[in-house]
C-alpha cells in the first residue's frame, strides 16, 4: 500500500474539487487530476485507476443535479447508457492488451478539428434543432464508439459526446452537457470495475478526491443551469484547447 501524507491528501482534495467543477461544465477534468496524481508520486497505472474512482463521484453528482434541474431525464437515455456500458467494457478490456499510446496523435488531430469547428460556429448549441440521425442508431453508434474510447484511453471523451449530441441530435449546449455527464458516468463505472478487479485503485486518495469532486461538480452543474449558453461555449473551447496542449506535451515529452 502506498502511504500518502496529510498535506498531499489536502492537495488531492482541492484538485478533485477544481476538476469536478471544470468537468461538470465542459469535460476535461482528467487533464487536471491525472497529472496531480502522478506529481505526488503515484505510479501511472495506479494513477489512472484512482482517477476513475474519483471522477465517478463527480460525474454522478453532476448527472443527478442536471436531472434534478430538468436538463435531462436518465430514463429517456437508457439506450445510450446501455451502449456506452458495452463500449466501455470492450475498451477497458482491450486496453489491457494494447498500449493506448498510438491513439494520442489521432485524438489530438480530432480535437483540433473539433475546436476549429466549434470556434467557427458561433451559434452552435444556442438552440435546439432537428435531429439528423435516428436516436436509436445514434446511441448505438456513438455509445459503442465513445464508450470504447473512454474505456481504452479517455481524454476528450466529454468533448466528443457534447459535439455529437449538438450536431447530430440537435440538442442545445446545456442539454448536451447534461447528457454527456450521464454517459461519462457510465463508462467511468465500467473502467473503475475493471481497475478494482485488477487491484490498482488507491482507495484513500480516490475517496478524498471524490469528496472534492462532489462539491466541485455540484457547483459547476448548478452554474450551467443558471448561465447563458455563451458562457458554456467559451468554457468548452478553453477545456478543449487545454486538452490539446496537454496531449501534445505528453506526446513530445
């Protein structure tokens, strides 16, 4: 067992709170928490496992708060949850046999395209539009694909979900953000179960960060329900840009 001192636990709590706040608004909490976990001396495989534990608290809190505020109804999204679960199982199982490193460059390119598309579409997500895909087909396709990706690698998952929901299902940015957290929570739980089975989770660190996640995610999701879409869009672009920079630096160094 890795012993963690009190000052380090306080740092992890604060990191979890900030990440929960950011993640509940625009995704990308992992670009905060994983580097912090590594920085305090936790080995990479245990850092990834512990990150899934703490992030599950945040995604669950945000999901419940969004549902309470009427931005989405989990019962209407069971198809998406099912296929996200199946995709997450496949991804988190596959990653045990392959290194996710080869995905990094491809994901950086996709995130850059996503960033440019969002930046060049100032009205994207400001209002609901007609859906372009059948709901069942959409959730089957993207539940499996993004669920698999989240279980296999992870960074940018929330961004991909949000844009797909806006562009192909016609949701506004608030609704897409809310639904994204439900699907994130689903794939988080799948990956967490695999890591728990493998004995990689550091429970003390994960639970301390999880407490911070609950507070941060509640504050962030409450803010989304009260603010205009313009604020969420700017926050979203900042997080996508930060994810691109983080992954690019990881690739270089």
